């Protein structure tokens, strides 16, 4: 199935759809629309083809929320008309009139969802949420009408089982396979009442997932801690400045704001000397959507799990994970959990060591308490200084957001032969003044590759975290389309005239998301479906790019002091590298706890699950240290419950990390190190440009000459390797 249709079927939170060609057949449902509604839809800017420079760009300057609902309705009607034309084509089904036709279908709706994604993620508002609440169930019905189209599935199946398939290119064969599997795994094989029930479940789940996400956002917006001058002990000048800037943006000019987001919470817990305030910030953050009020997500979790389980049972699966992982590299939940079990004992053992070191410092300071979760980051920082003489805030002075962006461009130039040039101000419309745009070209030929949009700062209405997306993906099957790629973060903006300084962890995240962008920009595939993701593989490319942050070329040229401009001292670099595996127990454990719980939620009978009790019991059973909590506690686990993008697939970050560690060793062993030309070429050719046009396991073997080994991950994290 084409990538946009697959995205629609997998989630009601739709932000990753591909634009294709213009449909020409009017929708049958249009006869029910009034003349005024039809006219409105026809002139709706959200439906219009991208125009302007660079192969056309989104008309972000024409975004009007009043246009969204009619655009969605018109787009879905046109998409269904495309689908009906394919299904009712009297000619015998073949690759061109069925698979390629599906790849071309729904271009109008694809464009609408580009704007939907912006409102959902970057410019969310109560008004949008009202539209979202109304339209998500309708979108689900629309999805089901496609997968439930028996004539259409019969044609797809005919191509999949045809002799023609053997004559197609490797990519065309895989696109056909992906199309068939998308239909089959989403209820196309069901009949009668089972098919109707499957569609009804999809509709209900879509609404619940949207509500789940909005509840988290509500708690992030509603809870802000405002500090006075006498509550800033331990905070650095740059953090105080950022907190003052955040407070000013919220109308509290004389105070300092710690928002209920990870980018604000994390540094406060690391540096604040005020233990009671640390506890308050920690509790507020980790209790998001778990406060027993209108935004509580516990019942939603139960409902979502019950419906997901019922839905896959209709297809003959024992549990949701079994269905979800069938087309992943892991193949089944047992293999995914097996990886977790190999790493978990070493991770929690390291936590015990870390807590012992922290408690020793706390005791020496005269503390009368045991290390609690809200103390972990604070005392970990003291241990870092004590063991490695490494001050995270000192490091932060050399991590300027703009300089790190230049470093990423340098890496892209060396590995991918890309050149990034800022587009003239105002030549490309943006959806917020903070968004900047660069043109990407081939350094040798000057060929235009695409555009890169950057939205770096947090603000009200923008979802937390960091992510990458595309507004248009590279394809050639219907005329060459260039890439429109976007990176989004929630950094706390520096004060007026001051650079934005970020932590080392944030710098790694910055490189990580840029890795996704390079994955988009380097694509050479022909079809939209070749961009569909394999969740335990797609994080590999982005995780790998993090490794270039610590290369000498980046450190020596781009990590300069924000006041003096002096390069980061060699002794500080040595401390950073020496401490590379510091606090790895905490980072690995908080992540793995979430990944394990995700698998447990989706392999357990939902009737037995009361989320808070289940979370506590299962974590106790696996020996979760009391000083650490899940990175994403159940009620705020948006990866898993606000969409189906990572549901039963959060383990994928660890699966991808095995690939990352193994691939990094390939560079480390090469004559030219991390900039070795031969290894870089294999990286681009086999692991970046090919996207999902080839089985990921096969692609990795072409790069490495073998499968990845978990031992590389253990070495990376400083964990013991057991035979």
C-alpha cells in the first residue's frame, strides 16, 4: 500500500503522508454537498498543489483553521474516487493499473495532512482539538472504507499472486508485498460482521488515542512552576536566563518559569539545590495525565488495550504484539523481549553502582535521606564532577545551538556530499517566525536535493519532545519529486541577543533528529511506499548520526565558548570521552522499563490490567530500582497510546541501537575512521538511500557483511559481556 495510505491505517494522528499526482475523477459523495460547500472546497488553499520555488512548497502563510474541516472532507472524497476508479477498472489487474495507481492516489488529501500535522504538533490549540475530535472518527471510517473495499483488495491480491510479479524490479516487488500486507493485516481478509466490527474498533480507537494525546498536552500546558529570586540556588546563569525568558512569554516578567516539559524539567532536577522544589517538579512531570481529573488517562489505556486485543483476535492473532511485530526485524514479541532480557540485568546492576556513589556523596554532605527519584539527576551530576571532574554546566557553555547546526551541516557534507544554504528570508513561507529554511544541494554537481525546515524552540501549543517529518518525499515514478524535510525540537530559547545553550544530551538529540532528516534527503527510491518505516530499523540511522558529535572534527571546530569564542579545552574533551558511559545505568534502565512495559501491556489479557497496579507489579517483578522510573510512565506514554506508531514497538530503539553500535565499530575500524570514504559510501548506498525498498536485514548485511552483534552494544555502554 502506498505510504500515505499505510500511515492513515496505522494511526489517527497523521503527520507523514506523501504527495502524489492529481486525481481527476469527481467523488460520488460530492452530490450531497451544497453548492457553497463545494465552492469552498475547490478554492481551499489546504487542498491546492504546492507552488513556488524548489518544486513547490507548502502554503504555510495561508493556513486558516476554518479551512481544515472542508479540506479534509473534500480530500477524503477525492481519494475515495481514486480508489473506486482503481477497484472498478474493467481491465485485468496489473502492477501499473493497481499498485502504481494506488501510489498516485490521494494527492489532495496528502497535502491537507501536511497542514494537519503542523496544527497537531507545532500549533495545537483548543479550536484545533475540537476539529480533531470530530474528524478523527471520520478519518477512521474513511480508512476502513479503503481496506474494506473487496474489489480493490482482490485486484491487489491478483497482482501479488501474478506471474508478472517475477518480472518486476526488486523495489516494485517489495512495494507490491508492502501493499498486500497492509491490506491483509488491516482487516481486508475479513468478511461480514467481523469486517464491520474491525472498522468500528478502528474508529473508536482513533478517538481514544487522540484524547490520550490531548490530555498529556493539557497537563503540560496547565502546570508551570514559577520561581522567585530566592529559589534559584544551584541554577546556572544560562538556565536562569532561559527560565526568565519562559516566564516573560507567559506574562510573568518578574519571575522564572519551569515548564512541565522534559527540556525544562531535566536541567532543573540536575542543578537545583532546592530539594522540595525538585520533588515538586519531578512529581508534576511524572504525574502527567495521572491526577484523577478530566485529563486522567488510566481508563483510556484500559479501553485502548481492550479494543486493540479484540481487533487482532478477529485476524487470528493471540495478542496485539504478535500482529504488530510480524513485519518488523524482531518478527515476534519473544525475540524483542529476549533482547531486553540480555541487557536488563547489566543495566539495573549499573544503577545500583550509581546509587551507591550518589549516596556516599549525599551522606558526606550530611543528608538524612536516601536517594529518591527527584535526587538522581542532582547527585549524578555531583558524582560526575567528583569522578571525572566534569561539570555539565561547564560543557554547556560550549554547546551553542547555532554552532551545533553548523557542525551537523559539516557532517552531512563529509558523509553525504550535501551543502546547506539558507534560503532568502521570505522566499519560502513558514508557520512560525522561529522556523528557518535551508536549501540542500549536491556539493559536486549543484543539483537541488530539497529543503530543510527547522523549528527548534518550545512554545505553547507545541507538543513536547523532538521529531522529524517530511512535507514531501523523494520519488521518481511519476516525475521526480524533491524532498521537503523538517526537524522540530523544544529547546528553551536564550534571552534576547544571547545564544541558546543546550545540554550534552540535548546535543545528541539534535544530531539524532538530523539523522532522520538525512535519511529522508538521501533517498533514491522511486515509489512512496518505499518510504514506509520499519520501526525497529528506522531509528538506527538517526541513532548512528549521534556518534559524529564526538568526532574530533566536530569537537575541535564547532564546540566553542559562547562568550570568548575559544575552542573547548582538550582536557575538558578528554573528560567528556572518559565519562562517555557515565550514568548509563540510569539512561538504559528508564528507557528499557518503558520498552518492557509496552511489550507486557500488549501481550497480557487486557481484562487483567489496571494500569497503575499493573505498572507497579510488573516493574517490581523485573527488579526495577526504586530510584528510577519509566522514561514514559503509562499515562503519558504517547509513543504507545496516542497513536499506533510505536505501540508494541518501543523496544525498537534498543533493537536499532544494536545496529548502531555494530555499525559504529565498522567506522572505528576503518582507515579513515568516522569519515572513511569507502564506509561512508556503503552507509549511504545500503542504509540511507534505499529506505524500505529492501528488507532491512538484507540491507544491513550488504553494509556490514554480516548481521549485527549485541556484543557491540554491551561494549558501547560499558556493560559486561557474558558468554
